[in-house]
C-alpha cells in the first residue's frame, strides 16, 4: 500500500505510519490495523497504541523481531476490518452553563458566533475518538466544525477541573482528572472517564464516537451526584463504524 | 497477607514498583515500573522472588523501615553504598546481598551512592493491589502501588508471606552502574525531521543530565539540535527510551512514567537495556549516545537478558557476615543465639 512507512522505535517497538496529518481516513486505517493485529495474535506482540496517523506496536524481541513483524504486518495492511462493524456512540451529558464554561464567551467572541451558536455547533457534531492519551482516559476527539477552530490558549491554565469539556485546533476533549491544560473550556461533563478498577478502564476508546447532549446546571448536578453514588451509566448506542 | 514493615522515614521518593504494566497504552496509561529494571530483578532474586515481584524503588535517599513481622528477609541492590541494620550490632549490609531482619530491627537506606536509584525487595514480594495488571506506582495518575503515591512516615507495608526459610544470598559480582558506558540508540522514528548536522552532533556530543530528571523523563543539556521542518508533529506513540527534541533543541529521554503520546519529533530511541544504565545517572552525569541498528539492538537485548539470568544463577551464600564492623562480629559470637534466631 502506498504511503505506509515502517519506522523503528528502539529494540521493542515499531511504528506503522500512514501519514503525517489528522484525517479520518488515516485514523480508520490505523484503527483497522490495530483490530487486525489483535485478531491475528501475532507472536510476540505486547500491545498496540493507535494514534491519529500511526500505530505503535510494542513487541518482545525474545519472541519475535522487528523485521519479522514488519513482514507479517505488511501482509495485512489491506485487510478489511471485520471485528467491529459496529462501534459505540456515547451520549455524553454536557453542561454549557457559564458556571462550567469559563471560556465560552471568549470562544464566541473569537469565532464571531453567539455562545448559543457555539453550543449548537459543538453539541450538534458527532465526534470520533482518535486517540486516548495525554492523561489516562483523556479522549482526543474530532473534528470540530471549521467555525470553531481556534489555536490553543496563549496562557495554559495550571489547573483545569476534572470533567471540563475543552476544545483547541480541530479537536475537543474532556479532562478525566484535574490537571494543567491549554485548551478552551466550554462546558463540563459530570461523568467518570477513567477508573482502573473497571475491566475496560477508559470509558471512551479509540474508534468510539461521542456526541454531547446539553443538560442544564440542575441536571448536571443531579447526574454528578448519581455518578458519585455509582448510580449512573453513560448511555451509548451501537452505530455503524 | 501480613504487616511486615513500618515506614519510620520515607526517603526522598520511595515507591512500590515491579516491571511495569503492559496493555493500557491505548487508554493513556504508561508502563511505569522500575527505572533500573536490572537492579529490581536482582534484588528480587536475592530473596527468592520472581523477577516481577513488587519491591521498593528508592530515588537518591532511602527510607528507614522497621520490621514488625517476626522476621523479614530483605535485599538491597543499587549503587555502591549498602544499607544498615539498626539492631544490637548496627550491622552494615553491602549492596547486592540479602539479610534477615528480626522484629524491631530497622533497615536504614541513607543516601544512595554510585547510582541514583536502588531497590529493596522482600521475600514473597510486597502486597499491594495489582491495578491494571501491575503493582507499579504511577504517581502522576495517582494509580497503583501504595495508594498511588510515594511512601510517607507511618505507612505500614504488607507482605505476601512472613519470612522465608531461604538463607541469605549475595551477588557473585557487584552490579556496576557503568557511568562511562555509551548509551546505545536506534535512530528514529523521526530522524528525518533533523538536519544531518544535528544527527552528527547528537552522536558526537557529550550530554549532561540536567536537574530535570525524574521517572517521567531525563532532560539533557548539550548541543542544540536543529529541526528541518519545525518542532511540531501530529502526536504519536511514545515508548520508554523515546528521545524527544522540543523547540529548545535539547533532548528529553522518556523514562517510565511518560505521557503515552507526544508531539515533538523523536530523533532516536534508547535501547531497552540501556534505559536502566541511563536511569542510574544523576543530574550532572555525562551521557554519550552511540548508534546501533535495530537488529543489533535486539541482539543486545537478548544477550543482556541471558547475562541477567546468568547473574541470578550465580547467586551464592554471602562470603562475609552482614557486617564490616569487627566489634559487631565479636559481639555476634557472644550473643550468636540472637543472630541465629532467624534460623
């Protein structure tokens, strides 16, 4: 297949690079290969890490070699995905109330939209989870409607509250834990994104879809209390991949 | 599961680590695990454990631990300074050997010398909840190990078992920190984002470990490396040993608690056996990178695994008592019954 490059990442990993940009088509190939490698149970593969445009494959050199794996993987670059014809579409409660959205007005001003228009566009988009990283469970989702695309904040915050819904460049995300962050905060989701005690520790996984469903502040508080009591599951539906 | 050790003082940054967790990079969880995986494995072997048993990692200065079980078999590996056992004799215990503690004895690991990290293993392994398949502490994510954090005074450590009947052991040859050894790298995955001169400078230079060196990564100081196409790439996957070069042109070697994806070009990757070698170096230490091919790197890894297995097969009964103190040796003869109570 044209454009695919195998790049070494030391003695225990290699990258399969499909391109250098953030594009759905590249991501689909990355995710399909990740699934395929899982199905094939290639000898010596420890794990794979799909990112926007490449797949990191970690392996054990006592069981295989980078050269062997490249040969094996090359034979499957064109395989159609079979395991996941359907994926989860998460319906994430999102509170765009100003108490949860310190940057909403600024985003509106800089995009030339009203804050309601920002919310309508953000909540009206079905996002793909491209990558989970930065922090455990942090979903990098895209793509934002072009009117909402802004560079990162000039001054990153030292503390972004857990649950903050953020956006920058073509992407949106949700902070699983309080952490530093440079994205614009336009809302908050009262949900838990990561729990190491779950069998599937991250709620959102690469290849999932997500849609933000606006809730008012009272509903946000109600759901947050239910989450605290372990009495709330984020709804999802199965949709075509 | 029984209480075995009480933390009297925690040391600078003492965490529970094993060989790390695999399989969760795709949800943003790095492997964590021992910075010096060789020292951890040897410490575990000295007390009869499997290589992956949970042990304590000590950075720079170590804890004081009081034995609260009847008897606890422990070993320390890392650097050239040993630990002391505060009992009737104030015994000194050389690095690379195990010792049985009696209830009330205090194992004290002071400043580590000749390495920046050391490991205290206990027979049977420390008992902590295994999160995502590992006992390792990932402090940035408050995950794993002892409540996801470094030890504090007053913490009680549990063991899987009480003491083992196994006798004390020592390494046949000390573990050398190899401060002068070159750190071997495989170029890539993004060496094509650097000028030929930058790659040449990277391999010719002597870098210095900066003060910003921790479990997440080691920032190095040396020649500035020029990028060809800017210093931003669309973020992709990181591994232990990835050498990122941000806009400053100063390389950062990612260690164990790294962010799983990164948006700076990676000029090269430190081969896995040499991550332990680099991890032993403190701020101010020198680093010289040498290029090897991927095939060579894999062969080195296999050879080094065989060498570690050989070291473990060569463990022997200690040639000396757990003391370098003649008075203590003399005392031991007079009240040998107490010493021998461990048996």
